[in-house]
């Protein structure tokens, strides 16, 4: 039997067990009670993925750049061909396997591939490829059962969370360890390093044979992590041998980079920052040239004056260069430098003004522009590679699933049967009906097949869409639904003030928030009497109850899904939960510290964000901030990692030194000595605080001067200048530029975004055997399913770049599309006309029959009344009269 015949048999058996089969080519008449409502955002996202199928990703890269992802995918072509040729799935599964809402295979004697041990089929492999394509990963692993299971575990959410936890534990050791005096926590670090090594081995074990031989080239980040582990073990070995270089355990600076090198999204940010150093280094060299030129000029101009005045700022060339470099990065340092020369000659101020203008208003701003421009360019390249990996992986999955023997098709296609089989692995919670719904949301021809572009759209649904079922409600719930709509209308009722919409309910809540802030300030006012304090605490309980009532009403009016989709509803629920927990603890346990209840009052002050949200401009800003928050956290993680590494070095080199700073050296570092209790490096947490101040304060040189007084080493100044320039000249400009670019590219008007999300489309699911909508049968008013959009952080990051090109449809394509639409309309109108003609013929026959009966009855009545006196009408006359009546 041919493949099409076997497919038909399978579809027949599938439909036989369905309660409400959906759009099966052989059972379309049974699908008239199913309708799908699709969000406009889902359609827009599907079009973006469809455009990716038409874009040549290789053309977006630089010429001569070799595609490693394509080579890794090509390595397993022979294995994929063998797998497709010996398709165990089709041999062992002539019928559909067990699925929720479907027939069960128990008792049929047919084993399910989902339960077959150590079984690999093309659908399992294609599902793995689709997941790789969705997340933009390379497919350099083998297609055997063990490798697929390792791949599944390696990319699982729980495994990533475990790895993140281990990395955070390893980094947190810096807060408790004292490597110079004890090794109590060294075993924890060794365990973490072993687990990091196991993670790399899993990556190596699941790789293909060619990838294993070229592992260093094809898996560079895994190689970097392996190198960091080797350096750490070497450092630990030297530490135990008592080598002086390793006594401070400098390898601890690598700890946060184990996490960065493992997380792909953070890796993109970190890699872009590293690649930005090349262009930023040019600007830094320009700044050094400027400092060198003005340092030499200052030495020539003010060397004699320095000797006469007895100041050391320009007495030597080295002092001149150092002070000009200090002024370029620390503006408060200019005042003590310029003052003695300005008192001697006011014209000397021209020299300093010109230098400050060039250094701070030209070179510094140029550094910001170049830093972010290079960062964005490198990020775009890495995201292009991710899109390339996505298309390669999805193409491999499509080629593995395509049906080459389907007749009447001039291009490769994937059938509905294959899609349902894929959903067994990717969406096990979907029923067959839901899987078919998704399939026919992109299958415009309704023939049960999709091409590669439509296959890309199906892949987008797997990651960006949510299928929700709208259940029919019984008569008992009709009243509840009506009350739900009424409460929703009351909560969302709004008016316009100065042209801006304001919601009445939110304004009432805003008043309660103001009252809550007043209560939080008065409850800790010890000047009040006990009775007033007790009254304010009672007011706080009443406000907490009102906020809880607000949450309950919103949960009832909006429903579970919409309630937890609204960020401020989640914030309200979290704040109310914290308030009730601490209130119960302080009430049930009198000895429980009241400070925790006060802490809950402070947490309640976060509701001020809801007040800002009432103002439309702030509403747009907060909405945009909520979208870019995941990306900001990734870039912040990179910055914190750099600060972590410098804090390890600062604690090791300057912790004991500054802690033992003698009082007799106070004049040499007076600004630091006044705040010496704050700016210290003796513990890791104080080192972090001090370096934060060095990165942000204008007078950061006070810390550097104090450390230099104690060490008298030029390396001290190199360390602090390097840290300051890394943060202020590289990372902070990238962060600022990233925020500006993110706001400009993602601040789509919120009204337009909400309108797009709420705009829906009903698919014409009532079709005939030819796949044409049958308008003679009215569709049901009930919509059974709704497909909504879920945005990911990677979508927001991709919004900063325009990778996809518009689909260039030629005039012939447009003409063919119009012809197809006209053909559908013509067929529909023909069916309407045929139905009307059939009804007209039936009406005419009915009228003629009634008229004939009337004439016959009247004739019989006349004959009986006249008693035969009048002759009966002739046949011709009767026929003429009947025809006239029929005509009328």
C-alpha cells in the first residue's frame, strides 16, 4: 500500500476515537462545533518567523565567515538518512498512541514509542531539533538514545537552576572564607569545581564524533570553562605547596565567569563587551595621547613655578603626567592642582579649561558612543548567529519529517500526522484537538500539509503562544458569569482628565496607598501615646484587609490567567501576603520582633509604583521597564562579575594594609582617613562597598591615595585606574547606551500593544471536502479555544535589531493571491446561488402543489353543489388556469 493510503487509514482510525475530531481531511463534517480565536500578536510573531524562512541568514554575515553550526549539523546527515530510512515509528505504530482525550492503546497490543525503552525514532530526533531551533542552539550531538537523553537533561530548566545554584554557592564563599589563615571551606569549592567539570563532560559525551575531535574549536565556551577549572586547580595546588604567589588564591576571580560562560544569553552580553575592548582601546589610546601632550606642556609651563611655589604637581614629568591623568578621571582633583598656579597667574586657567573641555566633553563622550556602538554591533552579530542556528535546526527537523511521496505537491511538505506525533514530545499536555488547531492555524489551504515557511510558524507557536480552552458554562454558572462581567466593568470604569484616561478604581486604591504610607510613618512615631499608636495599627489592619479585598475582586473579575498576567496584580498579591504573614507572626508570638512588621510596612510602600502608574507618561515608562528588565539583569550580572573579581584582588592586596593604617600618616590621606571606617578592604563585603564608591564617587582618588601611601607601589595606581576606567569608560557607557536603545526600540505605545494583543481573528474551520469554507452552514457562536501571545526576553532583545527583511512579493505573486481569493469567493457565491436556486425550485413546487390541490378541491365542491348541471371544465381549460395560478 502507498504512503498516502496508509496515512488515510491512520486518520480514519484516529477520527474514530475522537470525541470532537478537528479538521481531519476525512472527517471535516464532524468539526463544525470547533472555532479558534487567534490574538493579533500571535499572527504578527508568526509572520516574523515566516520571514526568517525567506531570509538568507548567511548573507547577513561577513564574507568569508565559516558557519560552524552548519558543519556540526551536516556531520549527522548520514545518521539522519539511516534513521529516516529505517523509521521505527511507522513500523511499530500503525495507530495513534495513547494521549489525553484520545483512545487508549492499553489492551490493543500496540506498544507506544513513548514507552519503548532505548527507542529512537525520527519524531524524537525532530523534536530535539525543533527545541534547538527555538532556542537558537547548535545540533552537534549524536542521534542515539543516550545522547538525546543527555541533551534533554543538559538543556532542561531544572538542570540550569541546579547549575546556577552551584555557581552562586561557589561565588558566595568569598563572604565567609579567609584563605590566608584557614581552609575550612576549600572542600566546598572543590566539589563545585568537580560538578563544573561533570557539566563539561556531559557536553563532550553527547557530541558527535567529529565534534569531539574538534571540541576546542566548535565549543569555545566549554573550552574556556575547562581552562578556568585547570587554572583553579593549579592555583590550589600551589597554595598547598606554600608558593607565595598563590597564598591569596587569585584564581577566585574566575568564579562568576563559570556562570557567565554557561548561560547563553549572558554570554552574548559578556562576549559583546569583550569584543568592544578593541575599539574602546583606540579611544583610550587617544585619551592617553591627550594626557601625554598636556602633561608635557604642563611640565614645560609650570615646572619652574612648581619649584618656586613648593608644590609637586608639575615638578617632574612623571608628576605632570599623573596629575593630568587624575584630572581626566577625577574632576575634584583639579581644584588643589590649579589653585597655586591660578594665584600666581590667572592665565594659567586657560590651560586647565582647554584640557577639561577636550577630556571630559569630547573624549569621554566619544568613549560612550564608541563603546555602545561596538557593543551593539557585536551583539547583532551574535544574534544573527543565533538566528542562523535556528534556521539550520528547524530545516533539519523539517527535512527529517517531510513526506517525499505525497502526490500533487511540487515542494517539500510536512503532514498533519507528523505534527501530531511531534506534539507528543514537545507539548504532551495538548490534546489531539489542540494540536490540530495549531496546525490548521497556519495551513491556509486546509489540505493537512505545510511547507517550510509554515513549519517555522508552527515552531513559533510552541514557544510564544498559549492555547486556552473556553469551556461552556451551565445554567447554574450564568449568573456568576454576569456578576463577573459587572465587577470587571466597575473595576475598569474610567474617565478622562486633561485628555488622559484615569480608572476610577485605581484612583480609589491610590487614596488608600497614600493613607497606607501615612499609617506606616505614624505607627513608629514614638512621640504618640499608646492609644494613638494602637489606633494607627488598627488602621493598618483595615487597610491590609481592603487591599486583600481588592485582590479578591480582581481575581474574580479578571480570572486566573489574566490576573497573573498583570504585573501590578502580582505585586499586590506579594505585598499583601508579606503583610499578613508578619501580622500573624507578631500576633501569635508576642516575643516576635516588631521590626519585621515594620519591614512589611516598608514593603507596602512599593505600592507607590501604582500611583505612578495612574499617570499615563509614567505608565508607559513602567511598562517599558518591565519589558527590558530581564535584559538589564543580564548586563548587570556582567558588571557585578567584574566588580566581584576586582574585589577579590583588592581584599587580598589592600585589606590588611588599610586596616593597619597608622594615625601619623593621616595628613597624607586626610579625605580617606575621615571615612576610614567605611572605605576598607578587610572583608569581602566591605571591599564590594568600597569599590562601588570608587566607581561612582567623584572623589574616588582618596582611597587610591591611602593605599598608595601604605604600599608605595605604582601597581596600586595601575589597579585603581584600571578599575575606574573599566567601569566608567567601558561598562557604564554600554549600560547607558543599552538603556537608551532598549527604550527607543521597545517603547511601543502601550495602547497599540494592548490593542494588538486583544485583536483576534476567527479561523474559518467549517470546510467542505475541497477545503473551501462552507457558508451555507452557520458557524456556532461559541469559541472553544483562544491562542494568545507570550513574549520572551530574547524577543525584546531582538526588537533592537532588524534582522528580517520584508517578504518581497512580485506582481505575479500578488496576482496569484488575488486570483486565489477571487476563486474562493466565486465558489462560495456559486454555492450560495445553488442553494437559493434549490430553495426557489422547492418553493415553486410547493406552490404548484398547493394550487393544484386548491383547484381540485374547488372543482369537486362545485360539482357536488350543482348536481352535475354545469359541465366540468375541459382538460385544456383546467391546465390553463393551473398554469396561470402557478405563474402568479
